């Protein structure tokens, strides 16, 4: 599968087979994310791979996700970004952090590498942003200043979601 095929065939999968994704494969996904470009080569991303029943039970007990399918995914990858990784900037909580958008942008770029590699390997993924972002940081003892905009569920698909209609090229170009 080439990258264009991966882009065209990737879907948000919410039903997974009851089949473990190996640690080696999950690390391969993180490695793909690691290779992404970032502003100032800051590489602000950090990932936590959640696969154990104990951790999923902890997430469910704390009502981290509203969507029940997340708890059943064989792997949940918590995607974080550290806005302090950029050189020369200071943080002042009174104002919006000047690197917050950069940190989210760079995490999104790395995450796209991850999901495209997963697609190539025959895995399904789904970005999930509807979660208690502060509580999940607390549960896993992450720094409060980390940005945790979403998780990505990963597993072998038990469904084949249909393609959603996308806007035409002419509809997204600014004239």
C-alpha cells in the first residue's frame, strides 16, 4: 500500500476484533509518529500506550470517555504535547501560551503518520477528543501543562465503515 492508498482507505473504526495488537506493532506506530516534522525540530509529542485491562478499567471507573467503544479497543494511545519544548519561549498562565497551537499542530502531524502506518498494517484507528482531558492527565501522573487533545484507538477492525463524502477540491480552495 502506498501513502495515497492509505490516505484514501483510512476510516474511523469504532468496532474492533477481540484480538491483541502486539507491542512491536504498537511501537512501530509510535516510531512512525516520531519521524514527523515539527517546528524548530522541537518534537513536543509524547505517547502513552494503554493496553491493559487494569488501565482500561481505571479509565472507565473515572468516566474519561463518553463513548463506550473506546474502552473496548485493544489499544488506546494517549497523545500528548509539551508546549515547553520550543526554544526561547516563556510560559505565563495569565495568557494563552504562545506555543500551544504549535504543540497541537506538531502533535497532529505526528499522529497522522501514526494512523497512516496503522492503516498500511491493516489496523483500524479512531481519533477521540471527547474525553476528560484534565482527569486523564491526573490518572497517569502527567504534567498539568501537557496538552492532551485526543487519544487514538487502535485495533484490528470488526467493521468496514463506508467512506464519508468529502468536499470537492474546488470547495476548499480560497480564491
